[in-house]
């Protein structure tokens, strides 16, 4: 069974259509890249699938749970939202322990999970520092650790490498790869960094004005668009698929 499935999913805000008739499938262990220009509908798609927003129409399933069971879905997913606040006065370890407790872990279990996740995202040495002293990259990695406290089957990461330096990006990408590989989780990753998609994702969804412009493996998308425009670069494929003059 697919670990993620959207069927004709749409979200409107008044006259504005943020997500338009979106259908796609992702399998367990997939790393799905969600691409599209600013305003394409990536964050709205993630909010729909994580049950923060209700769709205007259409249906979806996440980790075996139907979209009309938000509580069931939330138990099985992890989310790094587009912009998330952190309790600055807490330490990274306190924050993760607290998050694990919210998912029903006892004190000892929560401490164990926090320690393991801090090590997984390379923050063990700063576990006892207040979050207010963390750099942006450290916060992003803490946010990814937070998304993993409930051992989720599907992880949604909305621009996880935004604003990170090259070393920070690499660390986050390595962490994401491990999530898919070692945990067998499905990862949905929204990003504007095409090289990230080429390095990491085995499948790809390009949105434009809320609609799917291309879907499939990275190779397929490049080959299909590339044949038309005579290029083998993802950046050319992306631009040709999201160019207003060449729809
Ligand atoms: N709460 C809202 N009310 C009204 N319109 C909204 C709301 N949230 C998003 N939209 C609109 O929905 C469309 C899709 O927005 P969304 O945030 O999903 O794009 P995105 O692909 O995540 O963009 P970015 O790359 O800038 O993060 C945009 O036209 C946006 O203005
Ligand atoms: Mg967004």
C-alpha cells in the first residue's frame, strides 16, 4: 500500500486556488521532492497532508490512515513546518524530552529518545545549551529531530535547508537520507535548491499555480522535459515547466 496518496486534492482561499486537483502517490522509503516557484502551493500541500488545513475537495491517505482521521495521521507523521518557533529558554534536550512526553513517552523513555535524536542530528555537544544560543542551522536540525520523536512513518520537511551554509545544508541532507534509509520512513521535502533534489530525491513533484506540472522519478522528469527543450539539466526542465510564457 502506498504510504502517501492524494486524490484530486484542492484547497481554495476565496477565489484563489492554492492547490488545484493534486493527485500523487509515494511509497515507503521514498524521498519525494516538492518543487515549485514561490506561491506554487508546496506549503499548502504539506499543511493539507499534515491535517493542519482541511481540503476544499479531494481525499488523501497518509501512513495507512484516511484524511478524515487527523488524530490517527498526526500520531504517525513528523513535521518540520515552514517557519517554526522554538522555546528559546529551553535547552535542546529539554525541548525534545518534552516533545516525546507529548507523544506519551515516560520520563526515562523520553530522555533516551532525546539523547539518540540529538546524536543523530549532530547536536549532542549542545544538548544542554539554551535554544536561544543555537545558530539557524542548529535550530533546523533540532526541528528535524523534533519531527522524529514519535518514530514517524512519514516525515514532512518544508524547506529544511533554508538559510543554511553549505556545510549545514550537507549535514541536513545527510540526516534526511538516513531518515529514509535507516528508519524506512517516507520523506516529503519541499525546497528551492534543485541540486538537493538531484542528490537526495528518488521522486519529484513540480507544482505551478497549485497544479502538477511534472511528476515521476527525477530522471523521468528531466528526460521528458529535456527532450522538448534539448537539455539534460533539472534546472532547465524546472524553468521550462514553470515559465509563464511556456506553459
Ligand atoms: N492563509 C492563506 N490565505 C490566503 N491565501 C493563502 C494562504 N496561504 C497561502 N495562500 C496562497 O496560496 C498560494 C500557495 O501558497 P503556498 O504557501 O502553499 O506556496 P509555496 O509553494 O509554499 O511558496 P514558497 O516557495 O514561497 O514557500 C499562494 O498564492 C498564497 O498566496
Ligand atoms: Mg512554502
